[in-house]
C-alpha cells in the first residue's frame, strides 16, 4: 500500500508541471494561467505572485483582483509609446515591490497584458504569466474583488533588469529591409480599417491581433486554443524557420501574435516586435 501511495504521489508531482506546460495544448502553456489556478496561488500559504493590472484608471477603480498593482500603459512606455529603457524599467518593477525571484501574473481587459509580458522578457524576467481571459474570467468565476484606489504601495523590490534581449525588438532599419524571400516576414497586427486606411509597411501581410483571441465573442483577453491558432498559422503561411516581425499602431497589439507564437513553441530568436510600429514609421519613412 505504501509503495502504491508513493508511486501515485510521484505521478502527481510529475504530471503537475506537464499539465501547466500543456495548458490549452500549447507547448509553452506555462506562460498562461487560468483564473482558478491564480486564485489558488493567492489563497495558498506563503507569498503569492505579484499581480499586475494592465488596465485603465476607470476599470481599475471599478474592480480589480485583491492585492493587485495598477500598471496602466503610460507608466512603462515613453512619450512615443515605445518601451522605456533598462534603467526606467528596473525602477518601474522595483516600485511594484518585485524582486528577481518574484513570480509575476499580468492581466488586462483587452490586450495590454501581452505587451507587458514582452517587456518583462525584454529585460530578463522570465517567470511572468498572462491571465487567460483577463479581468472578465476572474470576475465571472466569482472570486474576491477589490474596488477603489487599491492598497498602499509595497516595499521597494530588488529586481535587477538585464540588458535588453537581443533581437526581441526590431528597429526601423530592420523593418525597412524585411523581405519574405530573404526569410523575414513582416506582419500587420492592427484592425482591418487601419490596414485598409493606411496600407501596410513595406511587404507586410495582415494578421490582425483579434484572430488569436476570442475578441469576436466579446472576450478579447481570452486566447484561442493551440489547435485553433495552429490552423490559423498554417493558413497564413507562418513557419518556425523564418523570422517574424510584428507591428501595429504603437507596438501594443503586435505583442499578441508574438506571444501566441511563443506559446506555440516558435524559437524566441525568430520573434521580433517593431516597438516603434506605425507611430515611428509614419514619422520617419519619408
């Protein structure tokens, strides 16, 4: 009997990480987290993850996950909408009480969480997960809600930002030179009216951010399954052996297809986000 119990325990311990790894069938499903798992982590013994709410002020005041820290877009982008530099990001993370070993969960009510996930990885923090379904999933599950301005800021953290991850960001010149026949594909992640209104950058093809999420069902924070995204990628001509650069208007929505390809197991060195996106391109292209 003891042997049977030990074997069962060993199986559960081995299966746990595997289950998280294959969330929704994704090879890198560990980068997503469901509302039930997050609730368990927050209610469990010991310190839970730092939860960041990438939402606007009104949404934050109306309701947020208890203990979460408000991280609107303006606090981690510069005046052109681009990512802050290493020093400013380190100060941003420390101001949230984040240490090097602090796990982080980011949620939104639209699409900002993937951008913040990308930014953390840019500066070396890899234990960051996105809440699948965002605020709506948490609220619909009936878990505790906190309203108002939130709690007092935590003690300053000790997170040390690494040098920016090479290749994780694509610059203006790389975008200008991107050619499919040279192995680099450029993708426009905006909405269709924007695509039709301004036209693409260079030889970009359209792959709107909505296609990767259940946005057409009123659930923009919820990602589709690996099977659904895999079919979309095959239909659109994606391949793991090519480089893929994504852009939108300000680099926020473009993080969605990039995150989706990461979930699908694409090599990180093949994924690039044009941080300046249309805002920079429209200023400099002439």
